[in-house]
C-alpha cells in the first residue's frame, strides 16, 4: 500500500469509529426518550414561518389519519390556502371574524370576538378525539389583554393527556414559554416585504 492510500485508509477507519460513537450516543438518547404524551409547542419570534410551521404539523397529523383542529385569531375573513385545503380534509376551523386590531380600533368588539373564538378553542381542548390543536396567533390575544392568561393556562393544563397544542405568534408570554415543552423562536434575517415585495397567495397566506 502506498503512503497516501494508507493515510486514506486510516482516515476512513477513524471516521468510522467517530460515527459509531455518535450513533451509540444518539441511540442511547432515543432509547431514554420513552414518554408519550401531548406536547405543548410555542412558535414565536419575528421571522416568517410560525403559522407555516403550525400548519405543517397539522398536515402531518392529518396524514397519519389523526384528528386536528385549527383556531385562527386575528385572521379576519381573508382567503387562507391552508383552510381551503384542510377543511376539505375534515379539519374543523374556528376563525375570529374581526381583522387586525389596527383596522378595527374597537377594543370592546375585539375582546368579545376573542372570547367567542376562545370558547371554540376550549371546546377543541376538551375533546379527547382531537390529537392536535393549532392556536394560530394566540399570543396577541394575551398581550393585548383580550384574553386572561389564567384562562389560557387552565385550558392547556386540563386538556387530554395525549393532545398536542401549538401556539404561534410574536412576543409569547413568558409563562406560556415556561409551560411549553418545545419552544422555537423564528428569527428574521431578511423578509421580502422589506424589499417592497407584496404578500402573495400561495406563499404568504
Ligand atoms: P407565515 O404565515 O408566512 O408563516 P408568520 O406566521 O411567521 O408567517 P406573522 O407575523 O403571523 O408571521 O405574519 C403573517 C404575514 O406577515 C405573512 O404574510 C408573512 O409573510 C408576513 N411576515 C411575517 N414575518 C414578517 C416580517 N419579519 N416582516 C414582514 N412581514 C412578515
Ligand atoms: Mg402567523
């Protein structure tokens, strides 16, 4: 064997040993993660992808024949690609009828709409048949004081043991972040809107 091919062979065998160690460590961690229960996930931060991530998980659940439900806060009656698709796949949607708050400028009406939508969220979170509930843009209901935090916490704590819940929106309340099992913060490195590119159907909603 030439000096270079011997070096190559040594390199390959060192790589193999390293990979075996990595595999053993990963296998051990997989083996020790034995708990199966509903996960509370928060997707927050100011980058794009929070709602997309929530709906991606809804699609996953539906693809496994599971029941999912979606609650959309501050959506208004916009056309929503995910809704058009998922309602046809048997996913119930509860949509807050008012648009964005800076358009309505009516705190009383917004609070009433938030509470009415929240009641539908509570009904989903009491339903044992539902595996996953997406609470899209819920964080704003708490930060604008449309919904009492305690009521949200209580519903989350009392939900069926196997039920996953995903909360999306910017500036998630600290207490919800503490309660959650998985928290992802989407960071905005760039956004097309800031270069004058409009929100477009099929990509942004
Ligand atoms: P998406 O629904 O695309 O996953 P998101 O849920 O992370 O976005 P939201 O804050 O709910 O973000 O915003 C909804 C809309 O605002 C979308 O049309 C999205 O493209 C746009 N948007 C999201 N983040 C930003 C940003 N950092 N700057 C400008 N527009 C944004
Ligand atoms: Mg969103």
